[in-house]
């Protein structure tokens, strides 16, 4: 079944996505990276900075500057083009992405906390088809969805040995996902069938991380990073209400179905490295594997709502990227700017009618602009432009151009001032 006849895609702009592909699974999964990482297309397992918060690997918090409090908040705006055959639609939206903070609590011990998105659901489209060869009757399926998941986290990073850092993020995950499918016929004698799906999640999420840095001479170093996310049940009941309406009689019959504790988070592994040359440049590589294939998908079929195996696949993501700053201490402003680049490839984590879902290609360019004035020269404005393409054979193709803007406010809170 294709997405022919997409309508009203802009109506759900407030959800953070307009994609019909958010109809599946937990929706469109968020990148969960800050403005610093976005310029490198979300690279981060092996990265650490003294003046930036890298949520992707909590072990990096151990490297936070001891004299400052760091606050980072970001917004994004995007334009998406949807294309299927000769049908094209455009949609725009904007979203407040995240707000995170961090500081060093003790020697070699950093703390971070904040709020960021986990997934987004937002779509509104319809499919029209004729019945029979004479095309005397037709039907329409209308699909709508909204909601998503958010998370608030508290994390620590600790360096027990020189070069070795360990960390953990403990998050509270919450949100409601609502979806509906309405089937109507041009023949008023045929019942209208509506299915309403909903789930409310309130649970925890645990992420662990480690980093090890080895010096390769005076100027070069290699940092290896690894992350692990615990997979577990979310304690959420899945509801499906099926309403059959007889148009001529104006009578509706409702059947309610529930799957107890039917949602799970996948177990996730990730690893990466960063090669750093002094304070001038650093390049890296990340690999992540989300084990969705171990999970069952809820499906309503043959008047039964149940969990079905074989509908999810492992989601694998590879990312390469880098950051270059000509001279961080130069008097020239342009030489103090950070120039960033990155690219990623992601495999789908669900199937559509037995066929693999959309693969994703993306690339980004970013700038880290120092904020220099009489009272603060440590903060940074991070701006990135990202292109994302999602496509599956025989289905809709999406091209998204996204602008991310984040302000990393780095204030010297913990310095001891001398009075003369």
C-alpha cells in the first residue's frame, strides 16, 4: 500500500515531524544530539570537549571545565518535500529541540541534566481507490497520527584513571502516541470503519558510556568510545478501539481491544573513535545498532489486536564527521570559528506490508561561532544545515532541509575572585 493522495501534511507541524513514516513503531526517532554534534551530523561517541555537553556519551561529562556552568538550548526549522509518482507536497515546521546543562561537581566528576525529544509522530494523509473494474464505487482510507516521546535525564561522568572515563544517563521517558485509520465508502450502504490506537508511556531509560584516550605523540590523540542502552518493557498498555458506523441508520458499534504492557525499548550498542590533532582538528566515526528485531509489533488483523513477530528489524547507523578550528587563540575572528561536516547512513527498523521501510541518507555542514564581548568570551553559537533523504522502493520519497540553531552559554561561575 503506497501513500498516494497525501493531504494536509502541514496541519501536524507542531509535532516535530510531518512524515507519513511516523505511522510505524514509536515514530521518527530523534537524533538526541546537541547543536555542537549537529554540525557533524550527530557524531559523538568518541567526542569530548571542556566547554560543550555531549549527551551521546555520558562518559564525556568527566571532561567538563571545572570553572564554568554550561547551558545549551536549541531550535530547528525544516522544509520537507514529499514525492510519490507525479504527486508532490511540501510542508514546513519548527520545533524547540532541547535544553541541557552541565558542570563539574568534583575533581574528574561531571554532571549533566536536561530535556530532549526521543521520538515524534505527526501525519495526516489519505488514499483513494476505486472498487472493481467498472470504477462505479470507491473507498478512502484516512490516516492521522500525533504525539511522541520526551525524556528528562540526569547524568554523571567520572574519570577513575587517567585517560579512562565512565558515565551514565538515567532518564524519565514520557509521552502519548495517538493514531487513527478511517475507512469510508462511496456506497452509503457500506459501514464506515474507524480504528483508534493509543498508548501512554511513563517509564525510565538507562544509558551507559565509556571513553578511553591514548596519546599518540605531543599533538595527536585517539579516543575510543562505547555506549550501551538497556532494553526493557515500558509498562504501557496498547489500546485499539474499532468503531463500525452504519451511515443510513446512524448507529455505531464499538469493540475495545487492549494489549497489556505491549511496548519495549530495544537494546542498543554503539562504538566510535575520534582522532584529534591538538586544538586544530578532529575527525571521527560512529556505529550504532538498535536491536529492534527482538521486539514484537502491535497489529490489528482479523478482528484481533495482538503482538506480531518479524515486523521489526535491527536499525543500524554509521556516521562520519569532523571539526576544524584554524586557531582557537587567534586575534582573527574567522580563525576562531569551528567548521564542521558530517554524513550518515541509516537502515530502517520496521517493515511496511512485508517490505523494508525507508533507508535514510543525510549530510550536514556546521559553524561554531564564538561569542566575544566584554563580559563573556567562552560561549558559542552553533548553526548547522542538514539534508535528510528517506526512501523505500514503491513508497513515498522524502527530502528534508533542516536548520539547527543552538546557543551554548558558558558562564564562569566557580572561579574565585581576588579583591585588591
